C-alpha cells in the first residue's frame, strides 16, 4: 500500500517553473513554511492588524530568537493559556490569522501556477501505477492549503462534503492539522449576527471564546474567510495551532480511524517537505508490520537526514531513498518516481 505524506515544504516548492530561489514571484506570493507563518509580508500584516487580540503573540512569533522554534513558543503559550483568558483569545486569533494568510496565499500563488502544480504531475504518475492495480492511495498532509484537493480534482474527485476526504476508493486524503476551509460550529450567542460582516463575527468569536461552546469534534466545509455564521451562531476555523507535541489532531475522527487502520499495511512511503516532527503521528509507525520503502524528498541533505532520523527514532524499519533536491526537481526527474513505485515490497519476519 502506498502512502504519501506532505509537509509545508511541498506547498512551498509546488510549481516547477518557480522553484524556491526564483526571482519571481515575490516571496509574499509563495505558501509559507511553518517558520514563515508570521513573516513581514503585506497580506500577513493585514491579518496581523485585523485580528488585533493576537498582536502581542504575533509580535513575539515574528521575532523569534535562534534558541526557539515557532512550535516551541506556541506549545508554551498553549499550556499557559489553560488558565489565562487573554491567552485563549490570542490562540483563537491565531486560528483566524492562519486561515486568513493561507487563503490569501492560495489566491496569489494560484495566479502564478495557474493550476500547473507539482502535485498534479506527481499524482498523474501515481495514477499510471495505481489504476491497473486498482489500489487505494492514502495521502496524509499537515498543510492547511488545498493544493492536494485541487490536484485530485483532475480525477473528478469532489471535496464539497467532509465525507469525500476518506470515502473515495482510489484516493483518501487525511488532513491532520485541519484545512483552510474547515470550520467548527459553535454556540456563542452574538446579538445582530445576521447583520455583521464575517470579519465582525470573527472578532466577536475571538473575544467571546471563553463562553463559546465549540463542537471540536464536528467539522463543516466553509468557503468564507473568515468563516461566516449560520442560524445565528458562528464558526471557528478548524486550524491546528502548530505545536511540536500535539496531543490531538484537528480532523474528523474518521480520518484518525482510517489512518490507524491502514498504517500497518503500508509498504511504500513517499515523504515530501515534511520534517517528521509531529510525534503523535510518527508514533503510529510502530504499527507497521513490514519493511517499508521510503522516498524522502527535501530541499537539501540536512533536511533529508533530519527526517530520516525522526522516522528511525519513531521505529520505522525502512529502506530509504534520499532525494535532497526538492519537489520541483523530483518532478523534472520522473524516472525517480517510476522506479520507486516499481519497488517490490519486502515483508519483515
């Protein structure tokens, strides 16, 4: 069984004609890496100003010291906020902020690649391999954007209902950190909500988060940014705060159930732009019951090494193929993909 894992590096390097380092488009158009989520970009500054409750935290995250990562700072804030009302409001503002900047990047980056993404090329090669075997391919992503959904639309896969992610027989998409267009329904009474803009509803949600009843196990598709209201109640973006040691995922329960069920059957694993730092997910690799062929696609040898080290520390028994030249170069070198897919699985024991 083939599984693909996409991290932020896959979206960052998602268009072969404009690889990282290209002079065009401007940096502000490119989907950010995790440590770039709070960069000084025009669209990011607009969201910085818009969700003002989060500004004390935004300012800290923009100017991290060399000794701290963004995930480490947010993990500490997340722990501290349990008994601190302002901290909870700041974290709610971060959900709206991330949704805002990622949706803006989707538009700007889409106007650059015009649909010709590396994801489409990769999935097209995989489909030539998959279709004759009538296999299911499992895609795990930690990204908030919809580059994967857009790419799979070429196979007429719809993503207009939450069920579409895990019930298609050919491709099943598991978004462990949520999605830019997912939202949790809430029960926070907001006077005159029907006459408010979506931004006004967001501000009320942030300020009233302590008294809001949020259905964190319920997810709905919402294509308004910020998410709008329905029947007098608001929605909260279903966006995971990027911390290193998350105790839970930001996705429907069936995503986790599907993942837990299929991991033991995986014999081919393609990793693109992911560092292997989500510990709850890597812990699932202990369920693997066979040797795994692993293709690690990263921007340089250091990133390949770090990803492999994280996987081995998690107990993944694999035969590793390193590709330290980035997603765009992999797309130029299609034989690498084809040779990897043709590898015969080798059972352990």
